[in-house]
C-alpha cells in the first residue's frame, strides 16, 4: 500500500504539470533522440542508441513514479489547519537564539520542500522538531551540524 501524501493546491498543480510536461515534450524528445541514433547505422554497436533507450526507460520510470504519487496525493484543506500550534502548511517565524536573527519557514510535504523559498519538509530534522509546538516555546533541535535553538515567535497560514 502506497503512502498518502498531503499537498497544497499549488503542489498538486505543479505535480500534474510536471507529469504532463514529461509525457508530451519529454517523450517527444526521447523519440527524436532514438530516431537520430537509429539513423546512424548498426544498432548492435551503436552506443548513442543504447544511451537513448536507457534515457527513455528512466523517463518512463519517472513518469510512473510521479503518477503513483499523484494517485496517492490528497489536497489538505488549509482552512481546517489549527494555527495555535505548528503543523503542516503553517508558516512559523522563529528567532535563532544563538545568532539573534529571525527566520521564517513554511512546513510542507517532503515533495514540496524548497529551502531556497523557505519551504521545509515536515520530515526534516527542523520540521519534526517544530511540529506541535506553540508560540513562545523554545525548541532545541538536533541537526547534523549540532543543536539549534529557536524561540517560536508566530504561527500563521
């Protein structure tokens, strides 16, 4: 049984768009590469053909994996999220105790995580450490680089 993934509406739309892109442009590009390689002669000794067929197999595997993810994905109703504590899809403003700076993270599913845009996975060490905490709490979180200490300043959507 596959695991259910909860996504935001934006995350679900992005997933559908990626699948569509791979099925149309991705497959068309693979067919073009295979055709070009096939035209270069004997297939038994054609490394380009072998590489193109392998790339095609990887593309089809990626499509299948994304379709499985989509089949088991659910959109989480953001209006029902309790902002009195940190949970998936909440945005949390933190104060880094050691460096005296503020940080803002939005907790998302693993599939939607993007650290550059401030979206961290609920399964990451920081995400796990923040789940269920409330405004005013000081949290110590162990990460590979050591222990981080944050004070939760605000929780919002």
